[in-house]
C-alpha cells in the first residue's frame, strides 16, 4: 500500500481471490486512486459605508473553481454592503469541494458634519465650529486647521469648508459662510478753532455721528477752553450693529492779546489811533482808517474798537479805546524862564498886552492873598506881587543846574534867596526855576491847570488872529512855496513820567513838583530831574499863547513830485511830447541831456505855465532821430523843483 499527503494524489491496490467450489480463482487486484480535498480562506476587510470591498478566496491548491454565496465564481469579488456582511465560498478541485470558508465585510458608518455661518463686521473675527454626527473623529478645514473650531478675520464674505473623519471614514465636506458687513473707509478732518469760538466738524462718508468732549451734534465749541489739542471721534454705523470710527484733532488756538490806546483830541481836529499788535483795523463812528475825526463833535468820551487778526491762526480779538474830545479852542498862555527873566519883555494874555512886570503881577495876584508858595509849608520860597518880589523874580531867572529838594528850614521870601541856591545871580536849581515859571503861567491862565497830561506827542497850533485869538491856524499843503506845509503844528514829546502822577493834569504836575522841592518822598519812577523836564516842556509848549490840538496828531504830509511829467511816445521816434499838470504857476525849463557821466545838456527850451490849464502838452523841438538808438535824459525844471526821466530814441 502507498500513502501520500492530503494535498497529493495517492493509490491503494486491493486484490481478491474468488473461490468457487473450493477452487480459487487466480488473484485479481484493483487500484483505488485517492484525490486530495482542497481548503480555502477568505479575507475580512473593513470599509466605509457606501464604498466597495474586495474579498479574495485563497485556496490551498491551485487549479480549482470557486463558488461564492453571491453566485460569483471568481477568486475575488467586489461588494458594497450597506451593513456588515459575511460572504462564503467553496473551492472545488478535481471535483473535490473544499469546506466552505467565509469572510466578513465590516461596514463602518460615514459621519456627517455641519458648520455655522456667522455674520461679522469688517475688521473683526468670526468663529466657525464643525458639529459632527458622531464623536471621536478628526477635522480638516480648507485653511489647513485641524481643530473643531477656527477663528478667522476675512475682509469680505468668505466660505470655509471642513471634512470630518471617523475611523478612517471622511464625512462629506460641509461649509459655513462668514458674511462680512463692510463699512467704508471713514475719514475725519482736523480743524482749527479760536478760544471761545466754534467750528463745524466734517467727515466722510456723510451721515456719521460725532462724539467727544465739547461736541454737540457736528459742532465743536471752544468756549472757555485753553489753547491746545482736543480729540474727537467720527463714527459711521451700518447693518448688524457694525460701525467704524476714526479720531481727529481739534486745535484750539489762543486769541491774540490786543490793546487799544486811549486818546485825547480837540474838537474839530483828528487824532491817529494806535493799537497793538500793529496791522489791525479800527471801527466806530467818526473813524476812517486809523484816524478819529472829531470835527463837529461835542466834548465828551467816544468809544472806538480795534480788531486784530492773527494771520497764522485766523484768530481775532477786539479791544475798545476811549477817545476824549475836549474843547481846546481856547488858547493857553505860557512863557518861558527866559521871558520872565527879561525886564523889557512884552507879552499877551487874554488878548491884553503886558510888560514883564505887569504879567508877573497879574500871575501872582491870582493866588490867595496874592502869594505863590513854591515847595511845602516849612520848606518853601514864597513870593507876592510886591515890587521887590517881582524884581527879584526877574533878577534870578532863567535858572539852571541840578535839581534838588529845598533845605530851607522854614518858609522864605524869594527876596532872601542866596548861597548855593544861586549861581552867578540866577537860580542854581532847574526844578526850582521851572516850577516858579510854571506857577506864574498857571497864574496868568486859569485854564492851563486843567490840561490833561499823558505820554505822547502834544500838538499845538498858532492862533489865527494872533494875541487873544482862539482859532487855530489851519494846516495846508502849498505847492507854490518851497515849504510844502503851511501852519504845521508844533509837536512836544510829553514824557512817560506824567502817567505816574496821581492827578494827570498840568495842575497835578505843579503840585508834584512842589512836593519834590519840599522834600516829600516821590512815587516810584518819579525823579526830580524827570519832573524838571516835564515842567520845562509845558512852559515851552504854549509859549506866547498857543492852542492845544490834542495828542498823537498825524503830521500833515505834503509829498508830491512837484515837477512830474510824462513823455511820449517811447521809444522816441523824432520829436517827443511832454505832458504835465502842475498845481502852481511857474516858469518851466525843458532840458535834453546826453547819457554820459557829465549829463551834458544838448538842448533846452522854455515854457510858462500859469496854472490855469488842466493839462498841458509841449512838443520838444529836438530831433531824437539820429539813425542809431541812443539813451537820453529829459529834465523838467520848475520854480520849486525838478524831475528827470530816462528815454531811448528809436
């Protein structure tokens, strides 16, 4: 007998003897061939629901046939079960079937996932969250993120997607949309405003709202604020509560410091207005430019306004000034030390002519008991209208020297003056001499003491009718005289010391001078020499009787080219024409001069202008046409001036 393994064929021989009636047959044999029974195995894959799986039968011996429970007869089958399923196969080889073998296709569920879709304002972030049907998987966003939630900040509406994978099975892609509410770019304009002013706020796009301190609606108020920078906010609002804001700066500028100077002016006159800083404008009744005109005005106080604008900030401020109009038409009479020291002098007061002695007597008689006191009680000189005192006054004036306080130790008559108070027979103390003189002047003119004093230029005019006249000579320009201004005022610089007087009048100046001479302490800023100077100016200002025209008068300006002319045509072709119109009759000489260092006169002609012609044209009888362009000077000479022009010939 021969044996083989299960996977091989093997044969077994069997013999038999048949006996019949005791008679055995020859032995006969037969062989049994044994075929192997194959085995088969099947894989068991896992797949995601909805996908296919391949099962493969692997036999122990090749060459057979397959029969699956699905009816398939191939070694491998592809199936798509919706749930876990067992598949079996029988493998037959040489008619021998294998035991049935099976494989299980495990079907895994495919998860689903959903994503929220938020709405956000431009410039802000949004969070998207993937919500799966089954837990335990992983995430993959189209941004590359692998978390369940992502935070994004898109500038416009954007779609985001995610795939959720569980046990290797990816979900269908799910998406969420981030809707972006867009607010346009917001701008806010910086502004400048002056203290106590207001400014309209502007921004784009229109329709926004303003917020911040000192903001009402779209107006910023700088009322009560200090100069500096202030921040305000402009906001544009949109859908879904979205808004966009921007800040801007409001610069509050300081107001300029403006002052306007008070002025005094005589009725019928004008006065120049002054304010600080320069460059502002004046307004008010009777104001033209920077001049106040008191013509036709009654005595009293008038208010004018000075307004100045800072050209850089645009801020302006105004200040008022008071113009005091006085009736100054009465002539005020003063005389100098020199006059009072001149025995043979003649003078005028109130329209009456006086000798020196008579004028001194008149002055002293106006004081109580006809007695004028210089200094203070207990330290003074006194004088009366007695002949002896009058003679002594004439003798000791004019005086000079340093100014100092008296040290008399009592009240002395002027006739006793001696020692250091005299030098070469005249007063050796300027303040004493000037104060005596001012006292006499106050005695002869009671109105002089009321004259208001302040620093500035005091203008005085000569009386029109001479002694006793109260009419000032009118100023005018004259083009028939070499002196262009007729009857111009005289101007006296009143020093600033008078601003420190308690009583700012000539009488107050006299009183302060007496206190100084008497040895009283002086207010800060007032000195003896300063008082002497101020008293001297008043004594001189109205010398011989003058009329006050007030302070800060503008000098009359008479500027004119008195020989101006026009020459035409230019360039000159042959004989030019001279055109002129003078405001005065005059002889006229027309000269043609060569263009050289000497200016040689090459031609001259004369003309007479009687002033009656409105315009006058005169042909110059000199042929400028030399065939070559040349430069000449034409000069016109009148009785009071000349003028030249450079011309060129054609």
